[in-house]
C-alpha cells in the first residue's frame, strides 16, 4: 500500500507538530514554510518574548534582592540592548534549527517558499507542485497595523521589531493592555524603561480573572508604571526625536518609543484558500470544527489562522488532532476547557480555562464554589520575598470536582500543571487535598485550597 501524502503549509507549532505526528503514523510529509522552521512562534513571537522576559525576571529578582539580605552594590544592574537582543535572536535561530533537526530526523521534507493551494489535493511552491490526500493550513497571524499608527521599525514598533533596537527605550508607550501589551510593559519596566501603558478598558488584561488582573496592575503601579485606563489611542506618530500618541479625548502622550499591540490578523489571504472554497469567518479566520476540518474535504487548518485560541499549545494540539483524524486514528476533539495558559507578567498569571468565572460563582449563576489563598499566607513565598499573588481554585457543587483555577505567582506557569491534571482527570477536591505537597512549597497552596473547599459529609 502506498504511503498517504500530507502537505502542511506553515512551519509553526500548528504545522510542525502535525508533521511529526503524520510522519509517526507513516505518512509521507512535506512542510512548506516561507520564513523558517518553528514559524513566527519560534522566530519572532513566543520564543523571543519569553527570552526577553527571562532577563527582565532576573532584573526583578535583583530589584528585590535587598529584602533578602543581598547588597547589589552601589551601581544599578543594567541590561544592555545589544547583548540582550543578540541573545534573543541567537536563541530563536537555535530553536528553529532544533525544530528543523527534529523534522529531518522524522523524515519530513521541509520546502522553503510560499505555498499556495492550487486545486483539490494540490499545493504549489513556485513552479513545483505537490499532490496530497491531506493538506493542513497552519499559516498563523501577524500583528494588526492601524493606518493612523503605522509602525516604522525604529520608534513606532510592532512586537516583532523590538529586537532590532540598538538601545533599550528610555520612555516606552505601550498601546494595548491585552496579553501582549501587558507582558512587554512588565518586561521593559523591569529592564529600566519608564513605561506608559495605554488601555482602552477599565483595567489591564480585561479578558482575565479580575482579581488576577488587579494584582498585576497594582504591581505595575508600585514599580512606577503609568497606566492610562479608559484611554483609547487613535494616532501614533514620530514627533521630533521621539513619538507622540494621540488619545480619543484629545490628550497626547509623549515618549521615546511606542509599541503597538492592537491585535492580530490571520494570514489567510493571497494563497488560494478562497478559490479552493475554504470558508473563512467575517474576520478572515479559517472556520474549523473541533477536529480541525475546514469546509473542504481533505483540507484541515490549525493554529492562529483559525482564531480558536492564539496559543502555541492550542495550535500544536489542533495540528496533531488534524493528523490523527485524517490518518484514521481515534481522536479526542479539542477541549478548550482544558487549556492551560499563562501571562508572563511579573508576577505571572496562569489559568486553566474553566468556563466559569469568579463573577458567575459569586452571583450564584453556576453551582460552584471558589477559594482564594493569598500568596502572603504561604511560608515558601514569604521566604522568597514574594508577596503579590494568590492561588484560587473552583470546584463544582456538590460533587467537589475541580473545575479549574487561577494562580498569580512567580513561575505560576510551572505550578498550573497540577490544576490542569486535576481538571482533565476530573479529580475531586478531596483527592487533591490528600495529595502530598512538599513543605515549604508554593504548590502547597494548591492542596491547601483544595482542603478549604472540602465539605464535611453528612
Ligand atoms: C509576542 C507574542 C508572544 C507570545 N507568547 C506566547 C506564549 O508565551 N505561549 C504561547 O502558547 N503562545 C504565545 N504566543 C502565541 C503563539 O506565538 C502563537 O499562538 C503560535 O505561534 C501559533 O502557531 P501557528 O503554527 O498557528 O503559527 P505561526 O507560529 O505564526 O507560524 C505560521 C508560519 O506560517 C508561515 N506561512 C504563512 N503563510 C505561508 C505560506 N503561504 N506558505 C508558507 N509559509 C507560510 C509563516 O511564515 C509562519 O512562519 C505569543 C504571540 C506573540 C505575538
């Protein structure tokens, strides 16, 4: 029997993770990628930003070193843009190389260039054409650009242009207080920039747990950041040697640099999707079902181009699910309620999506109970000098099954796995509460929260 043929357009996590699964299942796989293996995730977005944040977190730790009895010396620790940005770019390229090596070892053929759907089961790159029973679209998204705030790559920047700066911004205006805006505002504040965060909403991170967002906003303010709430930026332009951001109410904000984080647009135009009949939604994202099928048989889509949830882990899972489904394996459709996500601010906010919010629990609209343990009550946090944050758990009433949680803490991204396991395995608070946690540890607050949610049996 001949091997099934799979062609993947786009080599980010949606594409390369799918390619690895397809190869493991015996398919002959080609990945077409125009920028480099690993895609934007590795080369410009997730990996570079988290590498930047590794440095800014260390700066934050140094900032608090005095409280732990360390004298950092008369001079102030300073990050240098040249070495910092060189490290970020080198690490991104090395990570891309690792992805290329993994794909090659799995027997996946990577073709550089821009792929185009040329017809049913046909993908073209330049004058080459590939046949495939299964095509996966994993072409990602790019930063949205507003005509009245066009980036110039020098002072007016998208998040992909930050690593070309030869100096750290003295005064950085961040427009947009969603995840990307909050992460960069936090990082550059720690790196020594004077940051102004322009937010059109009541508070930063409007999509997140309100109490978690408030903790981060308080830390921002304490570190000296200016947060302009309910302030919509309408223009951003060069002014003298700096920049000027115009707000809808007529005020202007001045700084040396401006970072624009005003959303993303899907990369779904100009390579034959519409001509092939692949249905897009009103914003241009590819419509998919929970096993990543598009409207065209044999064509699947995964990752940011579907707009389902802009996370590398979700992209990768959509890609794997697509291949398991296409190649005849048993498959569990995508469950968004199980997704763990982190906002890499200082402190981090990590959540397991619960489909239930604190507000709904408080109003009695859902039969669940919640408990929040401030970090300040945790012995390990006290030893570490960490005051800001909490561990919150939600459990269904009366069964006690863990529905999810929110952790605001240093390295919350590492702590949330315990909650993810509890949610996915449908553990009860009793089961979590009787699990041993190390003393002293931050994860001890997870078992303690579960204990507080236990209810005596009648
Ligand atoms: C600043 C920032 C930080 C982030 N941090 C995190 C994080 O910490 N954790 C997390 O989970 N997620 C994070 N994300 C989101 C994450 O980067 C995306 O969800 C992830 O990259 C999506 O993967 P993807 O495979 O869909 O697309 P991408 O990674 O965007 O890859 C798509 C690839 O397709 C290529 N392509 C497009 N069209 C074609 C074509 N026609 N032919 C050939 N190639 C094509 C593109 O060049 C690109 O390389 C972050 C995003 C940003 C912007």
